[in-house]
């Protein structure tokens, strides 16, 4: 809603994506400041509903692919959890750059616009964030291999 309320303030329509991310970031900061007991992760109910696919005038229910073995799925889930926890331990300046560049796939220039820093700062912070994640994951995975 904030995007539509302040659409008249957008100076360059070609850079709407970083502008929207900047608004979202600010709203998240405000929300986080106001609530001490907010959940660490929100799950959308829409993501739990089965999906339907239209094919040739008929609707088919899309069923999950069960080709992958359960043990591999468990290992993948554990790895994702380890990565998620490692990202959560990063300082905010590194975490925000890593999420914008590697998760949201923003360009360096777009991430710099969202964070209101130079492109060189984004590159430096991204490099340091990736090194920190690599170091944390190396320790976690080595400890898991020894256990």
C-alpha cells in the first residue's frame, strides 16, 4: 500500500524495483522495532494450498514430485536450515547485502540504491558476507562429518 500511496514520489520509473525494496526494508525495520515477540519467520497459508494447472481446457492438481529419496530431502532440509541460521548470525549490514544480491537477485547497482551506499561498498560487504557464511558452514559441516 505504501508503494501506491507514494508512487508520485518515484523520480525514475526505470528504478522501481530497488525503490520498492527500499520501502519494504524500511517497513520491516519499523515492524521489527515495534514488536519484540514477532515470529522469526512468517508462513503464508497460500503456500500450503495445493496448486492447480490448466492444461488444454481441463484443470489438473499438481502433486509434489516424490522421485527424490526421503533421506536426501532430509539432508537438503538440514543444509537449508544450517545456511538460514548462518545467515541469521551475520551482522545486519552483511545480511541485507547477501539477501538482496544472492536471494533476491538484485544487481549491484540496485542493491546499492536500496541500501543507499556505493556499489563498491555493496561489493565489499557481499564478499565479506560470503566469506563469513563459508567459514560458518565449513565449521558446521566439518563438525557434522565428525559426529
